């Protein structure tokens, strides 16, 4: 039997996950409109998103003049949800294939 507290926590997590999913989708759309290619990676992508999870983005292509705008663009949409941005070109060559695989 599920307690009232467990039920409330599950509802909060579901609402947080829905908000994160919507915000991530909007962020990816905005980046794409600016010519920035980015993918969702991490727990929101894999289904392990929890109460304290952040939203992870992998930037795969970005015009040089927009590199410093990526995080500001995402932050405008996140409304306080924590996020991380990883730039594919800054990863060691040996790790790039693994990151791309997790984004698919």
C-alpha cells in the first residue's frame, strides 16, 4: 500500500519530469532555430530522471559566434531547472562516439 507521502512524492516527480521534458524540448527547438545542433542526453533521455536530476544537453554543432549564447538561450527556458551543457568538440576524441551513442 502506498502512503500519502509516497503518493505526493510520486506526483511531484511526475510533474517535475513533465516540466523538464517540455523545457528541454523548447530549448532544443530554440537552439535549432539559431543554427545550433544539440541533443538530449543523460537521465531525462534514458528514463532515470529523478527529483534531483539535471537536464543534460550535448551540443554537436554550433557556429563559433553563438558558442557563448548557448547556455543563456537554455537558461531563459529552464525557469530554474538545473542543466548541463557538454560540447562534443571539447570532449576527448575517445569519448565522442560514446556520448553520441547515448544521445540516440
